[in-house]
C-alpha cells in the first residue's frame, strides 16, 4: 500500500519525506522490521518504541511514525509525526489491513468477569447458526474453527487488525472479542468499528495498572462512549455500574437482568451440577451450565444474538446445545463420589460467584474445600480479600501458589493469610507447592464434598521468574483420581 493511502485515516502534525513510497508491512516491533516497512513507534507501558527508531532504520524501515522526531533525520526515510502514536497506530493498522470491521460485524465484550465466556458462547452460537465466525479471547483466537494462539486478552493493534483482516478475507460475517480495560486505555482498538458492545459487570481488578476503581471504570466506560450511533450497547442492569457505562454513548442502549424489568429478563428455575433450567423472556430452556453468574452470561449471549437479528426461539435452541468454556466451572467427578471444580476465578467477585453456585447446588449436603492463590506482580490489595471470601464460604481452605511471576510464593501467601481471622486460620492451611495443595484437598474430601481449585482455569502453565512451566490443574486432578481409584 502507498504510504499516502495509509495516512488518510490520521491527521499528522507534520510529514518529512516522500509519501508515495510503497509500504509492504507495518510493525510495532523493531526486531521484525525489514526493507520497505513502516515502523510504528508506540509509547508502551513497558518500553517506548521511540528508543528503537535507529534500530528500525538500520533494519531497512523506509518510514517512521512517531510522536517525537529523532535529532538525526535520515534523508532516505519518511517521518510522520503525530500527537498520539497509540491512537494513530490503531488507525493506520486498520487501513493497512483493509478496514476489516467494515466487512464483518464485530461485537466487543467488556467487564471484570464473564468476558471469555460471553465472547466464546457468542462465537459458538453463530457457528451453530452456520455463519463463518471469528473469536478473539483470553483462551484462544479462532478463525471459523482454526485456532490461533493468543498472548494477551486483546492483542496489540497490528496483530489485532491482521487477525481481523484474515477473518474478513476468509468470509467471516461475525467476530466476537474480549475487550480488556488495558486495551481500551492503550487504544489498541483505535480505528475499529463495533456493531455492538456488551458490559458484564465491574468489580475490583487490575488496580496494579489503573491505580483506582474509578480509573478502571472510566476505561471500561470509554468503550461505550466511543460506540457508533448505529451500534447497540447491552448492559447488565443488575450491576450498579451498568447504566453508568452508557451515560454518554451515542449507541442504542439495551439491558439484561435476573432481578428487574429489562429488555432481556431471566430467572433461574432449577440448578444442579449437570446444569440449570432457566426462563428467558418467559420461555424455558435447559442448559449445561451451573451458577447464577452463568445465567447472566447466557442472558447476555441471548440478548446480543437477538440484537444481531436472530429470533428468540432459534437463539434458545442454540443455547441449549452449548457447553461451558474450558476452565470455567469445569466439574470432574471422582471415583470416591466427590466433585472437583476447576475455575479461572482470580478476583474476589469471581470467587464469590463460583462458591455461591457450588452452595446453590449442594444445599448444605456436603463440605466445600477451596484451593486458591493469587498472581504475583499484580494487584496486592485483592490478596487478603480473596482469602477472606474463600474462608467465608468454605469448610477448609488451602492457600497456595498461582502464577508467582517475579515474587516469592510465600510472600504472596503471607499477604493472603493476613486477611484471615483466628477462626478462619483454624480451617486454613498453606503450602507453596500447588500440586501438593490439590493432592491435600483430594485427601480431605469425602463422598458428596466439592473441591474448588480456583485461579488458573484453562491455563496450562505456571509462570515462575519469567519461565512458563507446564502446569494444568485439571490434568493434575485427573492424575490424582487415577492413582486413588
């Protein structure tokens, strides 16, 4: 693509050099730069792309997009100076990859909990309807069934637009994506046009990055502030921040609720470990999901599917065929008659939801043993709260390692234990070895009990000092069951 074509989507402060050059690729990583590439010098949270401009030119970059011009101007290179390199990068990437969101309907899902489940179930639903569909999520990205490995909840703007471009080229009519607060704040979605947005809920998370809950809320809200006029915004009316999200949106606003009158109203009629009987807009359906939080997730999928043009009846049929997302309330029955549940719950609210769902099914007829940890180099404030919530709703608690990253596992455990009362501590044990913690829980469990292994869900690794070691909660539980049978 000619450089002058690429620049039509942005308003540069100034351009130095030839804008009629042919640009063969765009990159934010200077290590991937080759001849005739455009290097996008983004100001990232970890590194500043401006530090790599010289390196990019040495590798053959023919054009540089940046906020600050280097002191030495190379006569063979074109420099595009912009006010905001993050915003410009997204818009240039969208243009380079053929404006993919003009060719497919993109729906974004944001909120603290439920993003992965809602986005994945929408993807599954529209594939059930026979459409070619794309998914961008924490677990994996998919182009109509083809898995594309993922590093972040929302990829960088170049990777994201390249992926969406492939989806459009391969005939995808719909794409569903998780939209993280980091991605909104860092403008990774700049330039994309959304057909709709969904808000699940908002509770404490990512305060290591956003610093305050108010900043976190504003990041989520900006997604809806920027939603186009012809798009829909579907929000959870039962979350106190639901309608806050849409205060300044130009889009059409719709609501879903299990408690109040809403555009999409649901009720849980029955709940078992095998599934639930639900009522959505006065129509019953049986689903293979457990817990009120999953009723909310399914209600969001129901509402969004109807807003995308499907009839209520055909959506209900589709929902009845769906299965839970990997690592989300994943129940495994032991030969001894107790149940182990693997769940990604890594925030206090998510842990509360999962434990509430377990108690809703048990109805006091079995003990709950919770294995839980907290991630290193993340919001430390939620650690004691996680331990408190686990102790509040469990008969026994085992505090262990999650992904310690660059922190000492025992330090993280100590932060969690600090939140417990003397009574809580009497039913709590701690151990840094997560495998031993899971084994211990299985030794303590009896027929009719439930073990919750929380925090990692679908993840098949443990991040220790920058190295990802293979570790899969579900795999370990199955090994223990085989050894004990």
